[in-house]
C-alpha cells in the first residue's frame, strides 16, 4: 500500500511527465492515480491480468521518478513557487530582478 505522500508525489510527477511514458503505462497510471480505478478494474477494462497492470504501473512510477531526477521540472517549479511567495510577502524590485535573472537568463 502506497503512503499518501508518495501517492501525491506520483500524481504530481504524472502531470509533468506522463507524455514521456508508453501508451499503456500512461493509461494505467492515469486510470489509477487520476481516475481512482483499482488494479482489478484496470485489468478488466484492458483484458489483461492484474499482475500486468501492477507491473506496468510499477515501471511507470520508476520512470517518472527517473525523469524528475534527470530533468527536475517539478523541483524547479517548487523552488520558483517558494521564491514568489517570499517576494509577495516582502516585495523588493531587486528580489524580483534576481528571480527573473536566475530563471530566465
């Protein structure tokens, strides 16, 4: 059974990287994490074994984590979000310039 924090992480990574997965992996992961279908339901809908669904989801999760490790889009967005929240609370033009320079130059 997956912890809630891992479930949320996988769901978020799926938003970022699902188009890099195979069609089956993407379909199974979207069914499971976004549409809340059980492995048995996904298996039945696709005429495959529950084990095949499980294996595909497991490989898909591993790939999502590898993509984030290599590309880091989610982490960069989280970092930018934190800096923007800080800027909102204590606005200074210099801070804005630093954020713009570090992300867009």
